[in-house]
């Protein structure tokens, strides 16, 4: 196991934490965590713990929103054919299901289009434009893609097809010549919240349309179950507007999810514990599996399913595809890790860039993430598609892989993405040159400490402070996710109390004790520490607090993130 670097967050001003502790009646450690997250008084705490939908921003604050609404109103008034176009990942398919589902409920002259990952590649494609021309569409609304599709938007315009782009990826130097470009990351966009996923942009457009056309139904808020799935799956920050949308989206998943999502929750076994983590690891892989293994339209059909019977039909198809995806993922990961192990230069590098023409394009992003679990550094996995190398990049916390790829743009056909995840395409003969240039760029810019896995610690506590009330308050800080992670604590002078068990040769479960207070703990992938713990050595732990529900019995359990022996 790789040694991890523990980073304890700065302790905030005691006067502020004391004041907050008294104002909302919470313990000092909880007040500390809240102040660290920018919650410093009663009113900000109330907004945080009790978010309301009226906290959402006016959609017309987004640049070009009024233009987009006017063009869609005009298209509907003139009975024009409208095409809803989205990407093949979770954010793209939920975006299409959301906006097409909304539009189709009152306007029948519309359809949706998802590109084929293998034949067309990411985003707006030439084949998609030609399809729209052939079938007489005069307006395309692209969701979760399009911000870098200038030439294709121009081509569509030459066919008399207008474009409205709803995207959340970083724009290039010039925006596409679309009728409207809705993207809060535009330099000239005054929208107050910049981190919405693509589905979130579609939701804002839907809000704007309904506010101007009250007779258009259904209610945009009835689509929040789709919005939270996109927020969780696209790993966007769970802050501000995303946190409000996620809060109400999770409530909808629990109380009245659409049939497709209900079927997915059932098949992935998360009906009892519906949260961001459950979506990311249970639902998202199954939705993604459609586009990874075959065509993503199956995922859209699932999300649009009107009945439970229809939903289960599609959900079972996705489940089968997900099993295939797992097989591809495991075998390619094993191959990729072996390539690193067998090459001393690769082992010592600051980056991982691997290419093999036979790797399955649908899982290379997952493989990149798996490689980072072993070698904590920016990683790009490339395979061959349409006689070019195409790849997925993933990064480590704190390092902008998009900027690093942009620094190699002279070697690329195209690229796009975020700080922590990106896609790229290049000519086959340039792969070696790209490997060298990317390594050089990253090696010259990444701080050494970012190459060591980090455990961010909120605050130290003692076992005696871990009470039912303490856990209940922590639980109300959910939904947890990027920039609002489940709090991590340190406890020192801990030792084994009893019942040390090694589970599946990998995991540990035991009762720990500190100052006569005993708590149950689980430690995943830490079996290597079993002998030292069993021998009675003292250690300190970094952990989160969770509820263990076993055969109807609920108890507090510590989930250990790392162990250091004293």
C-alpha cells in the first residue's frame, strides 16, 4: 500500500467557531468543520442545512438565455423540427432524457440524437449534422457538448440548421457561431454559479422556458431525479446551486423516482441507501455501460420509460452490458499496469501515457482511474479509433490535466474536458511525441507533493465525542461530494479491543478502543496491518463516521481511510 500524506486543515478562528457553536447548538468539532466550509453564522448554517428551491438563481442571468428561449418559442410556433443532441455518458444521456422528455410532453415535432462512441466519437459529429439535414431539422439543441464544435456548427448553418449550445466544458478561444451559447464558463457570462453539469444547464433552459410560457408542462422540478444523477456522475462540486439541486434530486429518488431510475436503483442494490456515492458506484456505471459497450440510446430509452415493465426491460439490458464492461475493465487494467511494471522509465515517470490499438474505447477512462489508484499521477490511456489514437485523461487532486494537455495542443487533432478529466485525439504517428511532451509539461509543473495520495483531515476528535447526536448532525451535512466531502477525523492512541477479522483476505473489521470508549471499525484493503493491530500496537486513524445497518440493527461505525502506527 502506498504511504499517504495526511493534511490537517487549518484551524479556524476560535471566536467564530465558538459563536457558531452556540448559535446553532452544535459541538466544537462540528462548528470547526462548518466554518472551514464557509458557514460562519446562523443564516449561512440555515441555508446549508435547510436548502430551498427558491435559492436557485434566475436562469436569465445566464448569457444568451433570452436568445435561446426566443428561438425555441419561434421554432414551436412555426412547427419546426427540433433535435435534442447529447453526449453518450451519464451527463449527456440524462440531459437528453430531461430536455427531450420535457419538450416531447407538449410538442411532438422533435426527436433526440446520441452519437455512436465508436463510429462518431465524442460530442457533435458530422454524421449527426448530416442526419439532422436528411430528416429536415432546423434547430439543434446540444447538451453537454458543442462548446468546441465551431466548424460543425458552421456546417449546420450552411444547411439552414440553427444551433443552441448548452455546455459546461471550458470554451476555446472563440465560441462557436451558434444562435445561443449557454455555458457559465464563458468569460462574458455573469451567471453566479459556474459548476453546473450539462444536465443542469438543460434544467436552467427548461426553467427559463416555463417561466415565460406557464402553460408548458411538466414542472421542471419533476426532473430533479435526473439532475442529481448527472451531478453525482459527472463529479462536479456539491456546492451552491448543485447542492440545492442534489438535495431535492435525492429526495425525489427516494420518494417518486421515474421508472427507469427506480429500476436502476433496484438492480444496483441501493434502494436502502440513496446518496451521491450510491449513484456514482451503483447507477452511473450501468447508464454509462450503454455507450461503452453498444449505443447510449438504450440509456435514454430507460430514462424515458413510462412504465416499470418497460424500465426493467432496458435496465436488465444495461446490467448485462455493465458485466461485459467490468470484464473489459479488469483485463485492460491488468495489461496497463503490467506495461508500467515492466518498463523502468515508465515506473519512474511523473505521468502515465499508454497506448494499445486493441483496447476497448469504452473503458479507457475507467482504466486511467484504476492506474491512478496504483500510480498516483496524471494518466492518459489511448487506443485506436477511426485510424487515430483517442484517449481519456484523468488527474490527481490539485493538478489541472486539461491545461497540461492544452500545452501539447500542436500534437493533437482535438481535445476538451475539465481540470480532472479530459478527452483527446491525435494521429497515430504522433503518440510517442505526445508521450514525451506530456511528461515534460507535467514534470515541469506538478508539485512533488501532488504525486503522493493525500488524506484531507477536517479536525481531530476523541472516541468519546462520537455520539448518536454527533453522527446525526454530520449526516445532515449531506449530500456529500466534491468540495463538500464527508468529514474526515483523526483519533490517536487507538488500539485493538477485540474481534479482529480479516475479510476476503483484504479487509479488516474489529472493535477499537480509545480511553475506554469502544467503537466498531471497518478498514477496506488494509489487511496488511492485521498482525501489528493484533499484537496490540497503538496507532492513529483517519476515518469517517457512518451508520452500519446489519440485520435491522443500526450502529455507528468508523470507516478507516488510513492507519499510521505510533
